[in-house]
């Protein structure tokens, strides 16, 4: 019991210990980011709808089934057991409060990452670019697992650095129990321990975390009829379609022009990144691995959130022209409200073809607000439909078997 209370105390400390930030010369930009996030969240809070993404409704449906019927049915392969269980309890609350809790978690995550980024001349503007991007904001304002899973993943790495191995052990179990793809953090953690030449007993201890992680997915394994439950790939996506979606969604991250410009300068300065630094090596592994994971299923840009945070670490000490960074910041922030597109898909998120041209459209954040309002009009129907759909999908085996 004493150890558990210590762990809870530690969670509170890492969430709200802002002493380093408050004493920092970067105080203004830090509070500026939180203020912008809060102001932009207000319409979503008033709206009160959980998300524009069907996955959010399916996750909530899974939690409701678990709470009401004492039966675990994953929202989608391979299952998200820790998060879906959490949603089961949160489903007792009003929707406004559910998304408010998710938003609070995102504020703590912003603070945690901001503190851990090495200080540099352009730290404030790099942080503004990432934490006010539509990819981060939509993830933060939605009932979805991206932010919470990434939070525990990065907390795992930070505690490895501090040699607080018990906390690392707990955090990686939670992270992987929220999203199985977060095993990438565990692999990166092993690399870090080996680069730091830690004792093998430490490496072994962390490696045993795979046992409780696997246990969490036993229900999915049994329900799915074997390892087939790991099959995430939609069979209607050809390689050509995946590549097209992958690259175009990447370009949208900071606004098309801003993303292109930032990646150009990133590649131009790649030689200046100190890859002898274990932190940079670990962040590079996570960045590349989550990019490859997104290539496998390039649908929701929120899947890129860990890669986005790692990108922030990698570029934080690059001396890119201030004018370029300010342009990227403006491009990224404006794309929340107004987007300039060069492709118009025939079916959003499920495109088979697209028209080329210049299209001025509603920004990504506003699109999300509009779409979730439409879904929210039929909230009860959508939840009932999600409950029926996931039960039907897992009736005989995993959906993609």
C-alpha cells in the first residue's frame, strides 16, 4: 500500500511540478502555449461531443460493454485494454467532462514534454509549432488514446534516464496496454540501456515488462482466434493508395507549405544532429518506427503523435533561420482554421482517386469541430451502433481475419 501511495504521489509530481518551467526564461512561451490550447478548447467543451472519429465511439462502446456486461470486446484490433477499461468508468460521466479530463491530461503532457526538451534558442517557437498543430490539438480535444499512450511512453523513457526503473516498468505497461504499437518505446528503451552500458540485471528487469503486457492482450487473442487479432491492415488499401495517403497526410501536419519547408531545412541540417548522443538515437528510432507504423495504416494523423514529439526533440537544437520557423508557425497555426490543398480526394480518408488543383477549405480543427457536432446529434444512435458493430465484428474471430 505504501509503494502504491508513493507511485500516486510521483504521478502527481511529474504532472504538476512546474518549478523548472516557472524559473525558466521560457516561461512566457510555455504559458502562451497552454493559453492558446485552452482558448481553442472552449468551443469543443461547449460542443460537448467526444470526437469526429468512429474509433472514439467504438472505444467508448467497448468500455460500456465491459462496465455493463462484464465482457471485454475490443473496439478494433488488436484491442486497447487499459484505455477501454478507463473509458468504461468515464462513461458514467457527462461527455463534456470526459473530454475535459482528456484535455487536462494533454495539458500535463504539454508541460512534461516542454520541461524535458533541452533548452535552446528556438525551443519556444519549435514547441509552439508542435503543440498548436492540428494533429496535436485534435488528439488532445478528443476521447481517443493517442495523448495518454504517448504520455506514458515518454514517461517510461524519462524515468529510464533518471534510473527510476520501477516507475519505468509501470509506465511502459500502461503505455503498451493503451496502444500495443507503443512497444516501440520499449525497444527504444532497450537501445538506450545498452548504449548507456547499464547492468544486465537492469535490462532483464525492464524486459520482463513484456509478460504483463502480453497478459493484457490475452482476451483479444482468445476472442480473435489466435494471432490474427494483430492484423490491422485494411484489405481494400493497395500499396499505391497507402503511399499516396501517407505522403499527403504528412504534408498536412504543419500546413502543406509549412511542412514542406520545415522538412527541407530539417534534411538540410541533418548532419548537425549529434547522433552520438543516446537521447538523439532513441528519438530517431521512435520517429522512424512510428513513421513506418503509420505507413502500414495511414488513416488517422493522431497515430503520428509520438513521431511528432520526437521530431520536436530532434530539431530543438538545430539553428534554422528564424524567418523560416515563423513562416512554419504561421502556416501550421492558420491551417487549424483555413487550409490550402493541392488534392481533393473523392472520399475523405478513403480516397481511391483525387483531383489536382488549388482548393481553399475550412481548416482541419474547424473541420473536426463541424464533423463531431454532426456525429453528436445522433450520439445515442452512434454508441448503440458501435456496440452492435464491434460485437458483430468479433463474433467469430478478429475483424480482419
